[in-house]
């Protein structure tokens, strides 16, 4: 029977088990948003996961929306990531980088030359952004002109090539959680009247163009995708999520990606608060490898994989606090709890100092 400890092949990536480390923003990049030796140590410690998905990593300067998040668009960043992938590979692990553009979830203080953030439409998100010094209200973004879209797609292509140069096993295109590609996908944030807005086919166009371009550049068998059909994080909604995302996954089938990574519900929110969505229907419509994420523990993760609801489970909080999560699962050992005060601060504290069973 297939379970969390079974090996798997996702496209060109061989996984020793189906325990995936989910992408986690940690805000510890060095100057120039370069991944550090400390990041290499953090990921190395977690290399017994079947697959590590890195923290979200902007594809271009405009894609940044938080302080100290590592990019994948400069030579120094590529070199920094090479240190990470070398450390993970030496420890026998596999690692894919999550490619990010935050779109409107940024602020002029975080943008080149203090420019407005870009988005499908000039709609201001409710809420605030941390600029590195203080919390500020989100601003009304600038709607991208259609003539800018090819350049945007090229940013993803270059980032995917950079990821291969840095030694990654694959990439994950981040099209969830209210960031740029999700802002195009979902109806509350996309009011465009050109080829990139309107019905689901138009709203999905940019995502599919990005996927086709990165698959062309590095091979479909190294490309994964993250979606979050009903999250409300970052002030986003869709008037008919089932219809939108049924369409998207059907468009994915002929593209034969390495994996699809679905965040169920809203990140961090309890299950009772999730908007209804039929994930089994998505599973049935989708032909490829499916990673599920959000609040799973060992028992529910085992049940989901052995029951065929997904092919792997991504763990965030558990993997953050338990570098040797796979060994702990195998032995039924007690788990460390995350230090929530040090998710986004603390350098090595709350980052590389969680004990393993052998420590
Ligand atoms: C975050 O930085 O808080 C963050 C980044 C990417 C996500 C979700 C949250 O998908």
C-alpha cells in the first residue's frame, strides 16, 4: 500500500518518501536578498523530506513584497542558492524553488525607485504591509498594460533558468495565496477587459502562458504549480472557485507537470472556517501528481495518501519545528512545537536550532 513512506517519481524528480516540506517565508535573506550559509544549514537539516519546496522567491525586483525574502534574479542570489542546493543534495535530498511575484501585495517602499506595485487591475487590497520598518496600508496598484505581459513571462523564464543554474531539481510556480498570478486567476482582483480578464479562460491565460514558457525553458517534468482555490489570504476571492479551478486543472493535464500542490482552505485557518470546495473533484479531474497541504498531521496525512486523496502531503509548521520529521513519523516520536515569535525573525534562533532526535 502507498503511504507517506513510499517513494515516488514526480516528473524528473525522485522522492524518497511523500513527506514534503512546504514553502515557508522566513525573512532571513542577506544583503541583496541573497540566501545565506544559514539558509543552506536550515534546508540541509530538513533534507530527509522527500522534497523540499523553498520559501517563496521573487523572480524580479518588482516581485518583492516583504523584507529579506531571497530572490532568484541576480548572480549573487543564484550563487547563494547554489550553496543551498549543494547542501541538500549532499545530504541526499531533493529541492525545488517556489517562484514568486507578489503583484499588488507590495508597497512603493519595497519597489525599485519607489514605484507603485503592479497588478491585473488597480484595486487596492484591504490590509497592511510590513515595509521593513513599519506597517503601512496597502496602496492602489498600477494595472499592468498588456504590452508588459511578455516581459513578465520572461521574468519567470529567466528565473526558471537561474534555478537550474543554481542546481535545483525543479521549480514550483506560485499561483496561490493572493499573489500576482492568483490576482489574475480570481474574479475579485481581475477586472480586465482585454485577453487577460473576464471569464475563467481569460483569467487563466497568464498562468498558462507562464507555465508553457517555463516548461519550454527547463522541461515540463521539472515544473510544479501551487494553487489555493479558496484562500482569502491577501484579500482575494472568486465568485465561482469550483468552476475556475476545475477549468485550470483540466488545462494542466496535457501540460504534464511534475506536480500540482494545492493549499486547501486558507493557510493557518481552522478547517471549520474553510470555504467549501470539492477537492476530491479536483483530484478526479487532474491526471498528475497531487500534493495536499494545510494542517495535516501524521495520522491525517497517512490517511490522505493511503486513501488516494493525494500523492504526497506538504507539512509547514511541523517541518519547520522538526528537521527530522520523517524519522519522528516513523518512530511515532514526540514533536517539537514551532516558536511562533521567531517565524520571521531571530536569525539562527527558531530557525536552525530545533533539535533532532539524535541531538
Ligand atoms: C508570507 O510571506 O507570509 C507568505 C508568502 C507566500 C505565501 C503565503 C504567505 O504563499
